[in-house]
C-alpha cells in the first residue's frame, strides 16, 4: 500500500463524510503527480478530472465520447478494459489512480446533479463525458442521418437509463446525468469483475459452443474486433483481455483500498434508483461490503481514523436497511457506535418542548454516552 496515496484516499473520504462541502475541504499539503487528480475530486472539480484523464489517454481522446451513443460507449468500455488490464500487468499505480479518480468524479457528479446540488449547469453538454465536447450527436440505429442538440441529449440520456436497468427492473424516476452513474459503474464496479469471482469459468462457458471440450477454443474467438467512433477506430477487448478478478482484487487491496468502498457506494446508489430490489446488485453489494469491512475494520484498522471506520460501518448498515435486513443493520450500527466510543439509546423523560408548554409531558429522546474509549 502506498502511504502517500492512502493519505489522499482518507482525505477524499473525510471530505464526503464530514459534513464539509467538497469545494471548501482543507488541503494541508500540496498534491503532485497522480495525487493531483484526487485533490481535484476533493475540490469538486470533476470535469477537470475528465479533461486530464482524456489527455492522459484514460478516456477516449478528442472529446468524441458520447455516452449515449452505443457504438462510442462500447469503444470506451473496451478502452477502459484494455487500460485496466495494462495497469494490472505492470502494477501501474499512476494509471490505477487516474482510473479511480474518473470513477469517483463520475459518481460525485451524478450525486451532485441529483441530490446535493448545486444544480447542474444546463449550458454544458449533458451527453458528453468531457467538458469540451461541445457538439452533441446521436446516430440513429440503421439510419444514415443523425439528430443533434437537445433532442440528441434526451435520446442519449434515455439510452443510458436503459443500460442501468438490472434484472428487468427499470429506473423508477427521472434522474439527471444517468450516463455518469453508468460510467462510475463501468470503472469502479465492472473492472473488478465481481460476477466472475465465484466462478472463473463463467465467461468461458458463454463463448464455448455445445460439444466443445473446455480446452478447445471457439473458432474466431481470438479475432480482435474494432469499432468506429467518429474519425477514430478503437479495438474492443477480447476474451483474452478480460480481467482476472483475483488479480484485480489483490492489486486494489494493496494499491487503492478505498476503491471497494466507492464501488459499494455506486452499487447502493444504483439500487436506490431501481423500481424494485435487484438480486444482482445485492450480490455485488455484499461482496464489496465484505471487502470494505476487511480493509477499514480489520487489516488496516490501526491506520484508519475512528470517524472513517465508523462511517464505513454506518454506510454498511444503511445499505442493509435498503434490503430491510434489520438485524444486520443493527449490528453494523452497533459497531459504528463502538468505533466512536459511544453508546446510543432511546430513552424517555418528563419535560417540555416549547417555551409556551406549561405542563411536563413524556418525551422520547436519544441518549448518547461516551465510553472510556472515546
């Protein structure tokens, strides 16, 4: 684990749990190199992160990435997988931090547009991943023509919303900038290949024809595919380029431990948008919660400030409440109290609530006590 990057990861987490606006979060020491991207995330400068990531080759260059354009997004997915595969192969921490910053920025931008504010600047193109992508086009399937302007943006957002449907459960309400949540998922969640942890052969079975032995390859399976995006051609990830989930997990644990927490946040937000509970997302969230608890409550317990450890436990409890798992949520909340050295109980007492109340009435209140560990 890189001590310097770990300190910046903790700063970023503290900025999201301490009740202090990201844009005004205090930076005690300057950032350089790849840590500068994490500083931009703390300062709320998400679009600058996308611009720098594009310059670094993490995102497709030229401002030509249209998330709502299926062909362009497929090219982006292949590019992200290839970039991540290279980072794993050479254990490139700088490249991993850039990918991580892109995923975090996309998630925080989505939350800002839909929950915390300030309101999204509608003068900026909503269907582009980068700020300088001024033109907004959407190519209609099977047609030579295309639409542009607001109609294209609306079409692109509808496409992104469809991609976020899981287990036949659609988004239950309209949200702003769904393409950024989709990008956050692709980077933070999908690159970990959670669905392949349990069975490393699952991906192989999908491409093998009936009757073939496991060591036989499907004819043409090694052929690389390319896709045209604007004036550029991008090579899509083939089966051989798919990520080894155990290697990805090991690298993230040692290089960017908070990645699991941010991925869990993305999955939890995704679930809250769906009309009903998704078994697929539940499986992902359980795996990511286990990884987060291992990092912040077990292996690195001594290096994690109590407030950060308590926040991880508190969020895990809230995630369990999403699925109405009351006992599991209570257990996480109890551990969060212990991390802060607190004992929280509901109690009752006689008293008044307003200046004009003459007679004391029974009042329900929260009783908080500090333990000797506080």
